[in-house]
C-alpha cells in the first residue's frame, strides 16, 4: 500500500510541476508578443563618396519599418535595428 501512495504523491507532484511550467510558458509568450508589437528604433547607413551618412528612424511600427527598410536598401544602405 505505501508504494501506491508514494506513486500517487509523485504523480500529483508531476502534475503540479506541469501546471507551473504552463504558467511560465504563458507569461513568456505574452512577454515575447508584447515586445514584438511595440515600436522600435532603426537606422539606415549609406556610404556616399567614402563618407557614411546615418539616418535614424524612431518609434516605427512594422509597416513603417518595412517601407523605410525597402527605401534604405534601394539606395544601397544598410538597415539596422537600434533598440527594442
């Protein structure tokens, strides 16, 4: 009988750990989504006649960043994420 009780306690402990892990994963997923949806800062660096010209783009959402990236790269510039 003690073996059965021991196995039951181990099973409950495993279920408790699984529930804790689910909570950690849920909070982590929420944090990742929150960071992914916020506005970010970018820069475009273009070299003209040996001189680098850097333009900063602050607080861009995904659509604005995609448009600016395309414009930057169309003139041979390097598009870079500056901050989250």
